[in-house]
C-alpha cells in the first residue's frame, strides 16, 4: 500500500489555513503519526520555521523521521506522551510557541497493520497500547477488572448501551474458558452478549467496546485534559491551538476547555468538518471535527 493510501492527513488544507504557519515560527505537532500534517507545516514555515513533533509510538516515530528527514534540524522528534508538553518544551529550551496542532486517536498504520489488536477485524493479540514501553495491556485490563469497572469503561468511554451484559459475559467467559488473549475472543464475547436485534446497523457490534478499551488502556481522556490545559501555557499571544477529534467525548472536552479558558478566544463557533470530496476518499475524515482557538493578545500583543 502506498503511504498516501495508508494514511491521508485529515483536514490538511483546513489545518494549514487555521494554523497559518510562517517562516521563523515555532510549531508543535502533538501527534506526528506518519508526519503528513508536520510535512505541510514545515513546507509552509520554510526556510527557518521549527517543528517539535511528539509521538509515543515507536513505529509511527520511525516513519515520521523518514518522511521528514529532508528538513534536517528544523524538526525535533520527541517520543513522549504529548501530555508532557510543558516539561518537554522547557527541557528543549523553547519559550513561546506560535501554533499547536493535535490530531487525536489512531493512525491507519496502528489500526491496520500494527498487530496490537486495535481493530475488531482479523485476530491479533489484545494489547492496544500505543506506547509499548509502559502500562497495562487490554488483555491485562479485561482479565483483571471487576464486572462493574468493565461496564463503566464500556459505558463512559464507548457510550455503549449494552455495557452491562457485555461486562457480565466477559467475566463469565474468563471464568469458564480462561483469560482473554486475542481480539477474536473478545469479538465473540461481545457478539454472544448482545442479542441480534440490538446489533447496530451502521457499525460493527464490537466497535464501541474496542474504542472504550483503547481509551482506557492509553488513558486518552486524562492526557487530553492535561494537554488542553498545559498547551495553552506554552503558546505565545496570538498563537493558534488547533485540535482534530474523532468522537463526541473528545470533541466535548475540547469545546469546553476552549470556551472556559480565559486566555483563549474561540475562532470556530461550530467545528470544521471534512467536505464530501475528502470523505469520499478517506473514511476516517467522516467523523473528524476541527476546533481552533487563539491566545488573546492582552497587554502583550502588538
Ligand atoms: C491520527 S495519528 C496522527 C496522524 C498525523 N497527523 C499525520 O498527518 O500523519 C495519531 C498519532 O498520535 C499518537 N498519539 C496518540 N496519543 C498520543 C499521546 N498522548 N502522546 C503522543 N502521541 C500520541 C499516535 O501514536 C498516532 O501515531
């Protein structure tokens, strides 16, 4: 598969328009992934713009390094959680940042070919960690959490209405058949727990359970909360904060954080979504929402 097919950066033109990178600016990409957005930001901020790119996934980082090699020391690669943005930028010696982009969630590389069990298609080991250096795997969580804890994870992180019967089935299954190790085992348990008539029409019956587990394993909402708060502190007056989300839990958090932060002025009253042409060639764009805020200039601005 060609790189472009494997991962098309979502809302690429819109991101560049709103982030408005300029020569000499300092930009942070919290989700380098395959480096698609980063590449365009570096092109637009040539010849002297700088980009600090975070990604905690080793495979993603390796691909981004390859793709962005031609920009030399204009790029700083950081294999860390973006929630460490404040400490990391202080360590690297960057004061004010001119723009910050988050493109949350998974890359198609992780979803399709990582072998870490992010997808309900196929049969892979149940890991789901984007950063394999730490934390518990999805299998650890499924095999050790109590029934109520599992039900809460599915309900709150997946907005799954069948959370309770699914959790009950998982607990029964691990008692009768032994621990969960593979994605196919989990899919079978979900299918067995949800009566046919409650299977959703547009998505696979296990979609929300997979989303919920991934969010829990990677502590995605905690990390987002932190970067929404600390990200504002690293930005210079007039800098733009752009966030692309893929589900309603994240979008709600971004909307609330932007609206309630005194230092920010919201530039997108309604989120920007992909047009039909982009959705036609990239299904991932279907659920993408971009929100943008600007740091108020206050007394410091020109
Ligand atoms: C949707 S992809 C980014 C795609 C990228 N914008 C591009 O143009 O190719 C999301 C990436 O963010 C990374 N990621 C998710 N949460 C992260 C976190 N808390 N810290 C660092 N990287 C994270 C994932 O490993 C993944 O590679």
